[in-house]
C-alpha cells in the first residue's frame, strides 16, 4: 500500500477492530468509509503483516491423534498435546500434562514408582495434590545436579501426596555387580527395592541412544558407549537397555545398576511413559515392544513421528 494516507487508514482500522473491539460499522463511521471497505482494510492488514495472530495452544489435548497413537502402539491410553518453544519448554509442557493426568487417575493407597529425567523433573514441579500413597524411587541417582535428581523427584511428589517417600541414596551405575549387590543390602536401599513388587503405577522417561537423547548415555564412558551401541542398544527406561525389537540388551550392565528389573517393570499394572520430541520415536517404539510401558503422554511432534513407524506387533518380550 504505497499511499501513506491509505496505510494510516488501514492501521487505524486494525487498531480499532483488534485492540479496541470496535465494530466494522463503528470504524466505518469514524473513517468515513463503508463497513465493506473496513473489511477490505482488515484483510489487507493481515496480508501485509500489519496484524499477526498467534494462538497460544501449548498444552492443548489432541484426542484424535491420541487415539491413533494408542492404536498404533497398542497402549491402553495416550495423551498427545500441542507444544511450542525449545526443548526445555516442550519438556515443561509435557511434564505438566503428565502431572495433570496422574493427579486425576491415581487412587489412595497406591504404590507409585518414579524414574528420573528432565521431563519427570518438570512433572514433579507442577504436580497437583495427590491422594495418600507411598512414592518409590525406581533407580539410583546419576550426575551431580540435585534439581534433576530422582531423589528430588520422589521428594516433591511425596510432598504432594502426604505419603511416604522411599528414595534410593546410592548411584545408579557402579563399577561391578558385587558393589551393586552390596548396596542393595543396605537398609535404606533395600526398603525401596522391596516395594518394587508392590508397585501399582510407575512413571518413566524414555532415553534414546540412537539418535542420542539420553542423560544415561552421556554419563557412560566412550568405550562402554561404543560397546553397548554395538550390541544393539537403541533405548532405555530406568536404565533397562533394549534393542529395536524390544529385546533386553546387556544384562551385565544391568547387574551393575541399582534399578528395577525388566521382569518387575512388566508386572506393574500401569506404566506411564512421559516423553517429547520427534527424535525419541524409535526409542519409544522399542520400549513399547519390550512391554515396559502401558500408557503415554507426549507432544504432537513425537506422536506424528511414531505414526510413520511400523505398528507394534506382539514380541516374545512385550505385553502387546
């Protein structure tokens, strides 16, 4: 629009309509033009970028694609949400959705198991009040960041329920199976491990090893990384390593970890996976084939990526 007067008229019309909520008829009377002319000015304002409209839909539940993913993966329940922003924002939005779902569905007297990860940290930070229940840590700790520690995740969620926290004050990965076995006998650790067979609900994150999107992967030495990847590891849940086919991989590594076993995980009636980002699609499919999850909260990007992969079929290791 080359004429400055026409440009000014368009801007004035847009301001009155979008900011002041004036009607087209009222704007036409003020500008001395018809309401049809006002409609054309508003259309031009959007075409030329004078007016841009942003819909804040992050966190919006998407039932249509949720049902598609549930059928594709053979899961009992899937909640897919819209997400926006960088990886940190996506984790926060997915974590908030998981907190909302969990608070609406758990019952008093349950035994809740929690793994660790940045998305679960976001979930615990936004957790609404929960009914009374025991909250159990599913793995030892890794790294030195207390904010992302599984101990802190368990503490935060237990505070919201008023129940008992059962943390594991020990590292996730140690140098030998003998060291791991000795730690398992420690009274505080044993108190948590003894509850694994009583779990009614668990919440886990999904780690991808190929492509790399895993905090555990980053803490393993380069030589061991190469060895585990060479043995077919593509994903992990609570340090349980699995292949594309869902087969548990590297039991020798598992023996050095303070964590729940694959067999115990599969016996939990309800295991909710919480994940975001298209890069985790392959890993998610692998842990579903392994029978390690029954429900999912994720963002649209991950959901759409999963739908491009083959549907899940029954495997010797899974529940599907």
